[in-house]
């Protein structure tokens, strides 16, 4: 018996209909009790870690799995007759749920989808499996107005340098909205204020994708995969004072936007990280701001980024301009 599942395509969007056919070939006349297609979506995580038990370190392999989608569609039933050496085809179409996590895989686990074809003959079952990829298209028009309002994040720290009196270093970033589309340039307004004697060396911006895999136990365990999607920044040279400037941060155009709605194990976040790099032994000052990245722009709510004022500088990003346009930016000191 030859029995296989053929799909019209290998990539589907959540909510679409999976279309294909089952092709059966028999070496002799057969009576098949049933033929069905099963759509399966499963997630799994597993990694290696060491835990301490008494005085010994013991290797542990935390693992968990979950089948979040299992849907059967019966194509033949009730003792269907198939002729010897005849090729039989059966078309099918299966509607996928609107909310499903994207196909994904890293070193800690995976989210995968496949179709399982099952032909039952008395006590025997013939099975064949084919994988497919699921993606999500994120339409920003479905978001509420709050995602298109200006947002800001702030952090400060008290610093001192040897016997000199201490001061406050503060870092604040402003975005004209929270939701962006691929290929868009986000203008990040950076406000840096330093009343200490510790010198600030540079300001860096990063657009980060953070994926978390969790094992829901009594004491939950998790692993984090962090990926930088885009960078920008500038060199600065002032020990004290206040400066406000703008940095353009490119949202990459060609990358897979992940969405893990419907998953009980995986989570994904996108956020902008601003880092003020300090001299000597001081720990850098970091500010983060969550963002949403989508494929379809919200045209009716689109707001242009604020124009640069005459007192604000606009240094180029590290990685989004051609090399011959990249250069160091010296930000002049200004009094508080």
C-alpha cells in the first residue's frame, strides 16, 4: 500500500484553510474502514542544567510538552472499497483556528505543526505525516489607540567618583508611538542629564527580540533567547550637563515576526534598549521600552515622528547607514 498526503503549499497563516489531497495506491483490492486527516500542533522544551543536591552537582534535564491543536477530519468511512493497482485521490480542506502560535525552533525546544493521515483497515492502521509552517500576519489596525500615543521610559542613578561629591545621572527615552511596521525608522528621542563627575562615553540603542521558554512546575524554570535585530548609537563627550538628541533606529524589513498567542510554554517580546555607557568601573545605565512590531501599517492612525528642534542633534545610527556615511558624533556640553 502506498499512502501519502500532499499539500498545496508548505506555509499557512493562522485562520487559513489547509488544502491538499490524500493519494492511495493498493497492491490488491482493499476495504478500508476509514481514512482521516489529523492536524496537530505541539510545543516542547528541553534543556540541560546542573542542580545541587547536598554536596554534589547533578545534571538535570527539565522537559515539558503540550499538544495545543488536535483536529480530525474524516474523509472516508463505512468500508470504502479501493481497487487493485488503482490510484485514488481525495481532496480536503481544513480550517485552522484564528489564534495559533508561530512555528519556531531554537536550542531549547520548538513549536511545530504537521498533518497526520490515518487509514484504518480492520486491526491495521497506516499512517503518513507531512510538516507545514505556520506564520502570523500582524495587522496594526486591530490595535487600540493607546498603541499610537507617545511613550517614554526613565531611569536614574546616583554616582560618585573617588573623593568627589556625587551626583545624579538620568536617562530618558521618548517614542512617538509604541506600534511600528517592518522597514520603518523609529526616531528615538534621548534625554541624558548628568550632575556627577562620572563621564558618559556613548549612548547605544538596540531593538531586541526576547523569547522565553518556561516549564510550569512548582518552581517554574525558564530559558531566555535574546537576539538583537537592529542597532544605533552615538559617541558623546561631556562629563556634566544635559543633552537631548534623536537617534534613528531601523525596524528590519526582512525578518520573521513571531507571535506565540495560544502557547502555554513560549513567550516573545520586542523592546527598545537604551544604554548609557559610563567610564571607569561604573555599571552602565539602561532603560527599556516595550514595542509592538507588525506587518500591516495602521494608516488611519499613523502619526509622523516629531520633527527635530534646532537644539536637538540627530546623529546617525551605527548600523543603519552606509559605511561611508557613518562618523563619530561629538555632543557638546550644555549647562543644566
